C-alpha cells in the first residue's frame, strides 16, 4: 500500500541476516554460531536485534503493539532512516515547519534531499494549507513536531489531521515532549492514519538521554521497512537493560514529570515580571521560549555566571529569544536570582 512511496533500492533490498535472526528456539544452550567469546557473560553475546523483551515493556507503557514499534539509537536514528527509506537523493523533497528541531534539516542535507521549510504563522501556529502548498509530486515526507521545539507550543490537532488526510505521503509527528503536554498522544490515532509515524524518546520525560533510545510508532508495514534498513544490533544490551530499569521504576518518572510541570507553573510568572522580558511564549514542553530585549547580552551574562541557556536569536522568527529548560527547583531559583540581578549588575 505504501510501496509507491518507498525507494526502489530499499524495496528490493535483501537485509543482512545475522546469526541471532536465524535461530529463535528456546531449547539450545550451546551457542557456537556467531563467533562470540565464551567468556564475560552477558556482554559476550550479541543483543537481540529486534529487542523483543524491551518492546513488550514499552508496548504496555505506550499502549501500542510490539509489531508497531521501532527502537532506534535516539530518535535521531529514526529520523535518518525515514530519509533513507523514502527519499531518493536529489529527486525527492520533504516539507517541514519552521522554526523546528534542527535534525530534520541536518539529516536531509546528509542524505542530499531537498528540505522545504514553511514558516509557522502568528503565535507559531500550524497552517496545514501553507504546508500543503509547498508539496509537489516529489514530496515524500512532512515533518511536524508537537509540542514544537524551540517554540514549546502544541500544534493544532485539526490542522495536523488535515495534513494526515490530505497529504498522500508520510507524515512524521515528533512528540519528544508529548509527556509534558495535556493533549492526547498522537500515537493513539495510529489506526486511523496508516502513513503517520509518531516519534517518542527516552531523552526527555524519561530522564535517560545518555542511553540513546528513541521510539517510532507506525503501521507494521512501515516498521518492517525500518527493521530492514537499520543496523542489525542498533540497540546495545546496556541500553536495553537501562530502559527496562527505567520502566520498572515508572513511578519515579511520573513524580519527576509532575515536579517539572510544577516548576514550569512557577517559573513562567517570575520570568514575566522581569523588566527586560518582552514575552514568555505559552509552553506544553519542559522548556520555555522567552523573548527579551537583548538575547546575546543576557545569554553572555548568564554564561559568565555558569548558567547555560539556548540562544535562539539567530533562528527564523526567534529574534531575541532564549530557550530555557525547566530544571530542578534549585536550578530554576539560581536562574531567577541571576536574572533579577541582571540590570543592577550591568551599571
Ligand atoms: C530532544 C529531541 C529529540 C530527542 O532526540 P534523541 O535522539 O531521541 O535524543 C527528538 N525530537 C525533538 C524535537 C527533540 O527536541
């Protein structure tokens, strides 16, 4: 059904068959098939190429069957694979909102695929029609990020649905920050939209950026393509174990995320009180975009105090904007203390 969207070489590809693919039985106990060492268990063994146990756990947490889950070395692997599966270099193109997460464009450039950014409208709102106008017969993918990075806002669900129904290619909805939003996750609508790919990650709400684990939820057909193209052992054993640990202690994650929402509630009004703050944009993420009167000066001032925020002033539509991650109570208080001293210390 989506074969016409897939690159011909990928459709024809015969994937690498590894030793662990060929043998799936439970009864064997002598493994002499993969040239592994007999010593140093369990690190001597190649990990499960399809991460079946971990997917079972993720399936329960996310409410998506294992066959509709791909796990990648960060969401970044999934983003790159979307290009490699669907986009013929120098022929096909993709359409994306602007401003948004930088990796969509970096991966387009690496894969030599034309990237068509379409500015969001006022208040960083999504206009499906504007994106659809940029589509032509070679557009394979539309990139959507909600809540969007770096703006922080939820994109309108009606507009996203309009893209999903009217665009005949792949729509990727990156919900890296979905757990910080009150809206229903887009993955729950997977059944209705066979060409939608939803991205989630362990890097933000799961507090595990170091383990590099991203998730893609999509139709079995699309997941089969991901599995065909990925490196055989793309998720190492230590990462699979750490993810299982995180899931088994999900109560901790829920507590931390509640704390982040609380801190977000407190930080925003305090930022609004600062004289040099011109606008605090609404956010449904674990960061907030703040328009100030001189982003470079405040960025440098904070850096000299050992506080690093993200200066987005040179990003389209983000002039004089700083993107500030919601930290711990202590970190946020240190930030506010420094900002309150900003004007006085300058004189
Ligand atoms: C942080 C972030 C990710 C996470 O990428 P990983 O490779 O999983 O760490 C994905 N998408 C967006 C929009 C992000 O901001």
